[in-house]
């Protein structure tokens, strides 16, 4: 396992280092329904999620805040989180705010210009909206288009210092001032539902991003707003065992990948299997070390089916090739449905945005999606 992944999978240590709370069975019993990502421990820690749930049971709503930095197309790891957020919205009947931080991607030089980031903002928003969000309660916005967010960021900037921002983000004097100001913009995104609408914010976030939540909580306290709560997730490993990354396309399945590319990536994925079929039959595999198993568990199987697969794997009854075929078929079906829903969202997307939408960009996206849908329809006939 690569060092980078080893570092981010030391989750017990992160709970201690960040001083966050573990999600316990008692806390899960308080929820009206369980989600698989809680049951398999993907969401495993929190800050004040218990308080949010207690308040919700007393009739106080909350808002979910989950952002996206639009510098590329989404991959399935992103969809997993947004799927979970859509489930939270349906289960708790709460508003969701989704800032698309073109400003972040520009000042961190992840895009050439703001216009490029805007294209990805709409493209990503359509992918997210296609997951079944309720248009009445879902609020997308592109960060630089929201005067309200700018006003809040300016307000918040007086409640932190350069030293604090440097300590949290690790910036130096050579970093551009946009990065420093983006730190307060990010806090403005997180605190926006509280400041404008009076909802406590709940932020689903990968555990290593917790320092940013802490900064927003400290600022909230100083400005006398309720502190945002957080739900912390682990990382789903990429297909090669490394973290999923746009700079290493073989690690992830992107929503723009074609069936052939998906097949190639899945067939090259890391497993916990033995080198030959005979050895697999004799010794069995190790699902704990198997990325294909983790992907099947996250995207395809329910909790019971995943446990059964583990047993068959360990006893040598299961072969890696069959797992990969199952994963491939599920991905093709899922992405075929996804592209269809994404095209349907193009005509509805205005209803999800808090500001006017650029329809020129949408026409470009429609063409690309129609081509992709055809590819997936052809591939699903051959499954
Ligand atoms: Fe993974 Fe399946 Fe191979 Fe077991 S049989 S190691 S679960 S791919």
C-alpha cells in the first residue's frame, strides 16, 4: 500500500489528533433510517452531529453545506458523497447548499481562468442534481457570482488573522493574497445558511479537512453564530490503491469515461486475490486489502451481500475476475442511467441555482452528454 494512502487511512489517530467524536451505535440509533455509508463505517466521526440530530428531533431544522471546487469533471468517489447528501436531504427534509468555488480553483491555479471553472461548475452541478436532489430545497451557487457571500466573507475577515489562516492552511508570505482571502470565503460558504437563513450548517467532509471546519467554528463563535457541525468520512481508495486523483486517471472512474476505458481500469484494479486461480481456490483472497471489494461494497452491494462476498473470497469460492465483471456491469448500468438523468437536468437546472445560469455552457454540455449516453446504451446491450 502506498505511503500516502497509509497516512490517510490512520483514522484512529486522526480522531485523537483533531479531537473529534466517533460515530457510535447509540448515535446511529437516533437516526430515522440508517445509510450504508454509516453501517460500513465510511462516515465514522463527527463534530456536534449528535446535537444537530437532537435539535432536529425537537423540530429545529438544519442545512447541509457541501461544496465542490470546479476544476475538472467529477469521478464516482464524488458521486458517492453527493448521493449520501441527497439521502440526507430526503431523510431529514432539509435544505442543501452547494457552493461551486471557482475563486478557489483560480487562486490556487487549478484552472487557467474563471471562465474554465464556470464550465466545470455547471457540468458538476448537473451531475450532482442528477442524483435526485429536490429542486425546492437545493441551492447551488458559483462563488464569484454571489454578492451575498462576498459581503459575508468581508464581514468574517475581521474575525480572524493572517497568522491563524497561515497556521491552518500552511501558507507562506510567497502565497498570493487570493489564497488568504479564500480562507474566509470558505468560512462564508460554511456559515452562509446560518447567517442568512438561521439554519445550523452540517458539513460532510473528509477527516483530513477538519482544520478548515475548526477555523469556521472559531470564527462563528467570535461572531456569535451557532458553530457548524461536521460529519467526517474516510477516503475510498482509487482503483490502483492510491488516492483517486484527476492527475492519475487510472485511479478513478470519471463521469466522462467511456465503457472501454472503464473496462480497462477495472481489469487493472488492485485486488486482494492470489496470483493464480489454483492458489485462489486453495488459499482464498483477502477482501480487506482488495480495492475491487471496497468499490463493490460502496457502490453495488448491500451490507449483507458484502459480508457474503467476504466469506466466499476468504474461502476461495470467489474469483477476482467474477468480482471485476460484476463491478464493470454495475458501473455501465449506473453511468447509463446517470447520463440520461443528467440530460434531463439541463432543462431544470435554473431551478437549482441561486443566480442566473449561462445557457451557452449548457448547450455545450448537452452535446457531450448525448454522445456519452449513446456509448453507454450500446455497451449495456452487450453486458
Ligand atoms: Fe477481491 Fe473478489 Fe478477488 Fe476477493 S475474489 S480478492 S473480493 S476481487
